[in-house]
C-alpha cells in the first residue's frame, strides 16, 4: 500500500469493521537508528470475522520526522 490516502482508507475500513473492542495493548517502542518497532494486540469483534484476538509487530522507518515505511508481522 502506498500513499497517505491509502493508509488512511485502510484504517477507516478496519475501524468500520470493528463492532466491539474487548481488550488492547501495546509495548514500548524499540528504536534503532531511523527505525522503530512496537508490538501490539487487540481482542475485537469484527462484523466480517466475529471475535478474534490479533497480535502483531509493527516496524516503521522515519525520515525527516515522518513515517515513510511500515511493515507488519502478524502472529
């Protein structure tokens, strides 16, 4: 996915699919140079999939104070 509009649309679509959040969490950020990562999870009921816990590690690259790359690893 590329572009701020596409990223925002992805977030809006996810939020629209969630009907209830039961729990959520995130770790402190781990920073290395121009990269940082955060582990996070959510236990939510989605309209399309029902209730499901999700966990991921998100990795971000920063350039000039802005996130320019994101990658997610789901467990």
